[in-house]
């Protein structure tokens, strides 16, 4: 086994195929992390499982006859009509916002958002705790799209969730100079984007950094009667991130430090920029998978890149180029999407609108908690505040090994 796959395996657990394929209502609440292994992924979504956990654990990734069969059959699979449930519609809204923005810009990466839309949907609609009207709320869950090229996924999610930074006009300005929706995510451009990503592997390394910050602050400031630092870090990483050494180094540390509140999803679509990953990447990244709560979690989700596109799904041609008008039409036809570009159906809008009130409630609940903490532990509260605001403590310059000239 390659050293790098060992590093990732320290952080690994996987969904059982049966859990991954079970279709449950989006109204189910998912407790994390103890029941993360039962997180259900809707079947309509383009997610599929290609092997059992035990066979995955021992089978190296090579172009086998069965894999070739999967590759050739997946385009047929994507021809299946989706059902008309609201979640289905909502997931397709994410897909078409990405398709339309890339089409309008005539550049970008539609394949990842089309394949990962269900994952993103589950995270932003069911799992994560955030306040769209205050992207900087201290105790929010963090999300990092390590495969930054697929950023239309993140922009579409922020848009649906109600972030003011990504309005319809911003989606229409995707990849334009000075827009809020650059071609790779930039944390200083777009409130809601936590980390600038683009160089593959950097995002997961930053996610490890965010998770260790959470763990450190929790250890430093939480009290037996007041858990004020308490949030998760989620990350989606792709094949390209897995190939980068830094991902393995960072995940090795995450495993060593036991960052149990780091949950990463590996978009295992076996396609990268130039073709099938089998041509260059045959590691088994989920070896020794085991569900544990004192270690970070890596969930391998097998997806179809460009899901829904009848002629381009499951191929590198959908990785980094607009689908083209003809294929966009064919995809609209295939997924039963009658709407004009950038349209968000009313019922989908309504479904997502609850996040504004829910997010505000989450933040004010935390504010009350912090107010109580402040009364009991004034010094700690002041220090945490200054850390959160990026203010250095009085006398910080005295710790420097040289004198500051003014
Ligand atoms: C360090 C680094 N090397 C190369 C690139 C250029 N690049 C952008 S996306 C990509 C392929 C990524 O493949 P994958 O993660 O499988 O994404 P998918 O094709 O599944 O969307 C490459 C090589 C990059 N962004 N960063
Ligand atoms: Mg890939």
C-alpha cells in the first residue's frame, strides 16, 4: 500500500452501499457525527455504488472488465428520468444553475456540480448550521470545496440558501472580471466562501486547519457548563485532490490529532481532466475504513461526473468546458427541466427560504449562550472575542524577538 493511501486511511470511513442507495425523505434530520454512517443519499441523484465495502477494501483500482462495463453503462443510467419530488427538483436546480452559468460564461467546470449536487444539497439543506444573513457568525459550520474548479456548486448552494453575496445577477456574472463569482472560490471576494481553493489538495489541507482551530479553541474556552465552541468542518475533495501529496500529509495529521469534527466527502467519479483516473491513479483511498467518532471521517461517494447530460456524462469532456447549446437542450430534455436559464422554481425557493429564519435563530441561541458565558467567565470571553475579531492582545509586540520601530 502506498504511504499516501495510509495517510488518508487514518481518516477514513465509508457509507455502506445500502445506506448510500437508500432513498429517504429530505425531512429526516441527521445527527452528526455518530449517525453519519447512516446518512442517506437519494437514488435519483446520479450517485451509485460500484462495489461492496469489503471488495473495495481489497481491490486495487485498475481498469477491469467490470469497470469498463460500468463506464459504458453509466451514460445509459443517466438517461433515466428523475422523479418529480421537491428534493429532486431542488437538486436539479443546483445542476442547472451551474450548467447555465458555465454556458453563459462559455467557460468553467459543469461536471462536478452536476455530479455532486445531491451531496451539496444534503449538506446545505439538511446538515449544516449557518446563518445566511451573517456569513461570519462565529460558531457556524464551515464548508470547503477543495475541488475548487467545481465552484458553481458552491455558488448555487449559497444562492439557494439565501446568502446576499450570490444573487441571480452574480450567477450571471460567473467568471467575469470583478464579479462575486470568480472561476475558483476566493474567500475575500465572496462572503460564504471560507477558503480560497483552486490548487488541488489545498482545500482539504485548509479544512484540516479549520478543524484543528475548532478543536483547539474548544479545548481552550469550553467549560463543563458551557460549550460555546462547537462546530463541524465539511469538505468535498475530488480525485485531483487525492493525487496531491499535501492532501495526504494534512489528512495524516488530522488522523493523528483525532479531528472528529472534520467530515470530508470524496467525489469518486473516476474522471479527471484528461480522462479516466485509472490511467494515472490506482490507489485504494478508503482502505481500512472504519467508523469512529474520535477520528476524522472520509466518506467516499461514487458519483457520475456531468450527471444528466446524455452524451457527455461520465467523460472528461464535461470536466472543464461548457456543455454547448445542443447538449444543454438535451440535458434539459433528459432531466425534464422546462425552465429558462437561471430559473429557480417557486416551490424550490420556498423550500430553501426557511434557512434565513433558522439561521438567525441558531445565531441568537448561540448569542444567549455566549452572553451567559461572558457573565461567568469574563476574561475568557474577552480573549475569545479578540481572537474571533482578529485583534491581537495588549503587549503582543513584547513577544517579538526584535523591537518594533514606529
Ligand atoms: C495543484 C494543481 N494541479 C493542477 C491543477 C489543474 N486542474 C484543475 S482541475 C484538474 C483535474 C481535477 O480532477 P478531479 O478532481 O477528478 O475533478 P473532476 O474532473 O472530477 O471534476 C486539474 C489537473 C490544479 N487546479 N491544481
Ligand atoms: Mg474526478
